[in-house]
């Protein structure tokens, strides 16, 4: 599918336009300049016109981060088929806009459409004469915030984009994998190692990643949607509005994912905040992989066991959380982490036949019958699966008061029997009968 890159100075409305095109608030929007730093991609589908929109960071001078942002913009231009050069209509003729326009015309031979944003008032008062000699298409006058001029923009883009067929529902649905963890533990480095390119800006400066950056990636013929998220710190330490927005974006990405990869700095050990993140993912029913980064610097089995025990105790986990050791910087073990995440998704999305479920249940009860409840025998009559992601089961019983320790036993027995490491399952105990038993 063809791609359209959105570029411009900081705070000209690129992310607002990106959200308008994709019809969702997936990019953080703020009056604070330089909010967007990495490339962000999403599908645009409007009246049969389908393409991938690429939101980029604002191009400006100065600083390590800005240099990295400019590199990301250059990569976006290389991957794009069409470029939208967004300017602020109220300051269209300033020297910075002109300078960026000249840079774009030199660095790429892709068609560039000049988009004058923030045209809430009379567009006749907007002067873009200084841009005309650069050979840009347009200009197109819009207000992304107020949804003005969008039809004109689509008309400008349409001749430059080849029409693509709409995929069938659920066809090639990507596996959504979120990369989460505290700031500066190597999340972006991990994503870049997997993709084999500098897809996400990395820096020794904590908090470099601000938005959640999603990228489709083909892994052994399987389409993955990898989402690198901003580092999640303890709430009491989050004071700046920008960081609050970043954390909200990360938590939203977690809620939309199928599997979560929690990256922990092995040299620092696991923190209370790491445990809280793991607990949130587990409660949301997400499959989880614990990736110990910088493992090439540590060789301590006791420390590894302590981390796993801490997660089990804090999160009250009744399933086996897989621990994978890796070095994102050296690209050691990263592929195994992704492979484990894919396997967890496949397990979590599997529907197990009723016959297999009840055969397991009978064996589990024979091996360890439930204790009496109120001096009455607890009978587990029947089990059936009602949903996937997470796998959810209903067990018919003569009493809904099945003690928690026995519920844990059943879950552990189930996960071991069906080889579902890293998959949270839900069992609902409901008073009822086996519908397959005749009532005659």
C-alpha cells in the first residue's frame, strides 16, 4: 500500500491532520512544540481512497533529539510515495518555512503537496507566494482542527495514489504486540533490532519516546503490529503534562494489544513499577512475556528466579510467565522474544474442543477432587469455552462457592495440560447442569 508522509515545522498541526485523516486520536496533540518525535503510521480509508499516513516530528535546528528527528523525517521521505508539506497559514512566509521547503525540494523527488493549515479565517489573506517557485503542488487550504478543506486535500492526493483493494474482514489481521516498561530500559532499541532499522529514536535521555509508535512487521509470514510505548513511571513522579499524555498513550496501547512484552533492565532488577505494569497487563487479560534486557551483563540465576517470584506474588499470577533473556543493543535473543510472543497469541486465540476440555476436567478432578464446601460435596459437571483472547471458560457446578485454592489448581493444571505458558485464562464457575446429559 502506498504511503503519504506529513512533514513540516514543529506545531503547525501535523499530528492534528494525521488524526483527522485516520479518524482517530492516535497521535498526541499539544500546544507544546516538538511533541511528536518518531514516525507514526496508520491506515487512511476515505471514499475508496486508501493509503498509509506517516506522521513525523517537527523539523527544527539544534540539539541531539532534533538531529535524530530529522533523520526520522528523511527515512519517512524515502518510504513515502507522496509528501504533504504542512505550513501554518498564519506564518506561511517566515524564513523557517521557506528554508524547510527548499530542503524538501532538494532531498526528495517525490510529489510534494503544499498544505496551508489553520485556515479558519479567509484563505485570501494567506500568502504562499514564496513557496510557488519551489514547484510544489497546491496549495491546499485546510483547517485540520475544524475539518475544513479536507475534501480539497483528498482531491489533491487521489491522482497520486494507486487504488488498492479493501481486504476482507479479519483477513491478515495483525497480531498486536505492545512493548512496555519503564523509561530508558531499551524498548526502542529492541524494536529497532527486530525491524533492522532505526525506526524509533533512541537516546540516553530518559523519556525520548513520547508517543506510542506502531509499525507493521512481517515475521515468518505472520503480520505483527509492534507498538513501542513511552516509558511508564510511578504516577507520583509524573508531573509534566507532556509525560502524562505519553503515559496515557502507553496504557491505551496496552489495552489494544494482544500480547505485551514487558522489558526490564536486568542490571537494575525488577521494581515496584514493573510489577504494577505486569499486574495491569495480566488483569486486562493480555498474554505477557518478561524480557530481561542487558542480560549479557548479568549471569545470575538467583536474580532471575527472584524476579519471577516477585511477579507471581505481587500480581497473584496463576499462570507461568515466560522469562526471556536478551540484549537489545547487541541483538541477542530478540528474535526468541518475538517468537514467544507469537506463540502466546496463537495459544490465547485457540478454541479448544468441548470433548478435550471435559476429558481434561475429568482427569484433573480424579487426580485432586475438590474439598467439601459447607459439608457438601462440590461437583464440577461440565466445562465449555465461551471466548478467546483471553481464553474464557464456564464450568457448571452444583455450587458457585469453589474455593480459590482449588480454582488455582484447576488453572495451573489446565495451562500445563494444554501448554499455554504466558496466557492468562479466565474460569467462570456457574451453577448449572451439563446440557449433554439427558433429562429423561
